[in-house]
C-alpha cells in the first residue's frame, strides 16, 4: 500500500477539527437537554431524564415558544414559495441577454454583502415612514426575501447555464406552446434543483435573526424568542428547545433529500422510457 504523504494527515486533522467545531455545540446542547430535574446549564450533569422536554410542553413554560414556532413556520413557508417562484422566473428571464442584465445581476447579489442588521433597520424605517405597521408577515417577510432571493437566483442561474435547450426546441418543433414546453419539459428537468431552492428559502428564513430583529414587530419569530430566553431562562429548558428545533431542521432536510431522490428516479425512469420508445421507433423504420 502506498504511503500517504504528511499533508494528508494534516488535512485530515484539520477536517476533523472543522467537524468538531461545526457539530460540537449542537451535540453539547443535546446532551445537556437531558439533565435531571435539579440540573443546570453546565456540566457536570445531575442525573438524566426527559424532564425539561416535558417542561417545554407545559402551559406555564416561559415565553411564547409555540406561538413563535408557528410564526417562524408560516413565515418560512411564505418565503420558500416566493423564493421558488421569483427564482424560476428570474432564471428564465436571465437566459436571454437584455439591456442592463449585468447591472441588475450585481444589484441583486449586492444584498448579500450588506450587513443584515442594516437591512433590518432600513426595512423597518421604510415601513414606519410609509405609515405601515411593522409586522413579521409584512416587513419581516420582505427583509428575509433580501437574503433568500439572491441564493435562489444564483442556484437557478447555475441550473440554466447547464440546461440543454435542445429539449425545448424539440418540443416546440412538435407544436408545443411556450407554456406546454415549460410545464412538460423544462419544469420536470429542473425539479430537483427547485427542491434545493425551496430548502434554501425555508431554512434561511427559519433560522434568520438579524434581518428579522427590527422588522418582526410585537411578535417574535423563534430565533428572536430563543435569544430573549437566553437573558432570563436559567434552566435546561432552553437546551430542550434547541434540541427539538435542531431535530425539526434535520427532518426538513431529510424530507427534501428524499424528495430529490424520488424526483431523480422519476427523471431517470422517464429518460429510460424515452430511449426505449426511440429505439423501438428506429427499429420500426428500419424494418419498413
């Protein structure tokens, strides 16, 4: 067996440290959430139980945890759908060169480098000056779109840059309208990427703190509620909440990955059927 160079072990150690840094805090919180009833916020643990998970579901639990979770869920779904629709439309539009397309592209991407807290402050001020109520479903929704839309558009730009237009041209040659071509050809081919865009939109919204801080109004989203709890909660109930929200995030990601696998298999199946049909047609023409 060929001896590995020293750089391999250095890079492996660096990668191991990276994984530890990435998941270590989450694992620590998950462990501490199983403290016993007399447990605190630090090690060593005082017993092991599900007491703090039960306390989290009690009516007297601190804060408006479940209201905040519901608002984050609804807001995440709103952002996800909007990001999907606008990203697809934007990606389709940028397939053709038009006057000002380059400037518009950089203008869209520029929102990623603007400090999030300044975006939150600016959106909140615009709503106040316009006499509109600052609310998580309006100003909060708009400020989060400034974060999710550039990511969604970048993904769609990459997808359409690799897209083979020959399939669409073949459909139009067969008499398909523009809508039929999009619905039956383009959309099925980009479906796995759309799942990724939707996942980006939802998770970025569900996790967003800075751009929602000054635009959520009187009602907190879940990240804001958790931040508020860190100032007045001195029990592992906050760790239990963190563990459950992390588990929910993994469930969302797992569901998205499963959907991508199903979409990919269906795409492969359709391609196999098309190849078989084309082979049969060629064989028929050869016999004729």
